[in-house]
């Protein structure tokens, strides 16, 4: 007979699955875009002198876009790691900004949330982020 999951295990299970998915996506994006290879290898050896070729410009643009995507995926994974740490500490669901409980609806929508909406908005403004 299979063991039934306790309701308090649900956030951990979902967060761990999210972390694995984010790691996989970041790795796939980096490999597909050739972020771990020299740019000359990625664009097929077109870098020979002054970069005036539109293919090179596109390769540079694509690489920059993919690099940004990988960094965003890594930031999301770090947020999931922070939420998992708070879960282990027994502080999951408590806002790290104001100390009040994070509403269940927010945690259902964003299980990696470590701040309530008000504190997250304030943090985003301070750190130059937009929703």
C-alpha cells in the first residue's frame, strides 16, 4: 500500500520539481545556444576580421538573449532553493520582509515566494525590477 503524502509535503515536492525543471531548462538553453563554446565555433568560423556580417550580428544577439534567459532561469532556481531552505527551517509561508504569513493563494500560485506581495513589490522597486 502506497504511503499517502502529508499536505505539508506538497510545497516541498512542488519546489523540488520546479528546481529540477529550471536546472534542466538552463542547461538545455546554454547547450543549444553554445554558451559554453567559443563564439567563433557557434557561428561557424565567420569571425575573421571586422565583424560586419549580419549573421555574426544575429549570432551575437541570439547569444546575448539566451545568456539572459539562462541567468533568469538561474535566478528562479535560486529563489526555489531559498524557499526550500525556509521550508527546512520551518519558516516557509512566513514573509522574510515583514514576518507576517504569506497568503495561501500566493503560495499556491507562486510556491517559491518568500515575501508577501507588498514586501515583494517593495523589494522589486529597490532592486530595479519590474513585474
